[in-house]
């Protein structure tokens, strides 16, 4: 059974120790995403249409809005992973070189001895509920920066690369993002969104995916997960009420959605964050 061993929230975003033994649904999010193998059997992360190993010596870098999902190996034993969700705004502030998109150069990251020391140090801090590590944020910054730099190291841009270009979005897609952001939890018809921004449904889906990297459905699911995580960690609102506010007919359907997009049930996530979040 997949479990959240520890979850820390902070200015950097989220860092989680997940023990995972089940396949996740395809999803995406606005953060930069790093997945490191800590112990247990090797697994895979499907990024785009390609399976990448999550194994000793091999980590995964997922750019914001890049579709992906976890795929366990044949063993029934869970894989312990260190998972970072890095806020691009934080990364820009603390890193030497970055862009607004925090776009990684490639998915596969070689886990060097230096990277592994930082992974193990972070995991050790998270496994000790009485530990207070004042260097944790610095370690997360160094870990994120090292993975980011390496992802561009052997690309055509080379070591002098300072970040991917920020591409301007079509005004109709910008408008649709505002509509979707204002309608979380409502019974929203994407056909009506397409009409409201002046596009046919096929053209809207095509243009949205070209510019955002995900379908409108995946984008809306990401917004629901963001809202759910925020409410679970900053309010005392009942889990069932959070689900209803997000448009789910029952707590069970909300839990299924949260598990398939975020590893564990919302009740487990809330309990873990409340007892182990950073302040």
C-alpha cells in the first residue's frame, strides 16, 4: 500500500518521502518535479510517452506542466522515493541561473555521489520527527540546482546555457486559463470555455496543448489538486466538504482522485503534513 512517510511544506514548495507500490494516473503540475530513488525495488516514471527508470543512480526531472505518472516495477514491495515539488518563483530567487518556467533540459538525471549525499541527508531529516535541520532549505536549493544544471549539461546549448526561453501565450489561451482558474469546483463544460474564448473545441484543445503542454482536463485536475492540498494544509475544513467544494459528489470519489494524482488519501496527507510540516 502506498504511504506518505513524511511531507514538508515550505517556501520551496513541497518535499515528500513516498513509499509507492501502485500506478498513478497521468497528471501534471506547475512546479518543477524531481524524483529520487531512496530504497526498495526499481520503478519507472512515464514522462510524455517514455518510461524512465527510478532506480539507484538514476533520478527523474519533470518540467512544469509536463504530463507524467509513476509506474511500479513487478515486485509488490514499495519503492521509497524522495519527491520534490519546486516552486519556480523560489528557484528563481535562490538559484544562480533559472527561468520562469524552470524547464529541465532532459528527463534522466545521473545521481552522482554528491547528489546522493544530499538526497540521503534530506531523507534522514524527514525520517526524524524530532530533527530540526536549519540547512534543509539550502540543501534543497543545492539539490535542485545541481539537477537543473546537469539536465542541460550534455545538450546542444552546453554549459553556458542560462535557461529555456519563456514563450508568450496566445491571448485566447491566457483568457481560458483565467476562466478555468475561476471555475474550480464548478460544473464546467470545456466546450463552453472554447466558445467563450472564440475557438472551436478541436482548435481550443490543440492550441491549449501546444502552449501549455497538457490537455485542458489535466490542467483543471492540477488546479483541483493545488486547491485540495492548500485546504488540507491550511484549514480545518472537513475532507468531505473540501471534496464537495471541488465538485466531487462524495468523499470516496474525492479520495480516489487524490490518490491517483497524489499517491495517498487526503486524510493521510493532511495528518502527515500537520505533524511534520516546516514553518
